[in-house]
C-alpha cells in the first residue's frame, strides 16, 4: 500500500534521496518502503517521524493485511532469510481462500462419514 501521508510529509522537507541518507539506506530501498513494497518497521517509523519533525501517527497509514511469505524448505530445513518478501494482498482474496478451505473441510468430513458407513 502506497504511503501517501508519508510521501506528502516527506516532500515538504526532503527528497527521497535525502531521506534515504538520513535513514542510512539507498534511495531505492527508501522508495520501496514508500511504495509499500517493503514493510516499514516500528523503529523505522520512529526514525522517519523524528527526521520529519512529526509524530508517527501523522505519517503512518493503516495497512491492509500484510502477509510475509518465507522461503522455508521443510524437507531440508533450509531457511533463506534473504528471500523474504512482503506483499500487500487484498483481504477479499484471503476470505475467498478461507471459504474454499472450509468447503474442502466439509467435503472431507462427508467423505470420512461415508467411509465409516461403508465399513460398518
């Protein structure tokens, strides 16, 4: 989710490049945070608010649900922290998936009941 309040406040004082230097990151990294491609940590929100001489509440927007997808291989127990990505996925997609999961659970229960009936 694009951080419009943050962008507006930042533009009043700094360029993305200036802000990135203040936060000790590249302009590209900072830009990705403003665009919502990378989650802004609570610590970063505090540092940004201080740099902009404002409060976190004035610049932070309520994000839609942000889900972290980890690349963890259960079979080999390999975990690659460098491959974590954050995606802003609309809530309706998760609701749709949850409804589908619930439907599948009901079908499983019905099939298990049918198996029990056939065995008796």
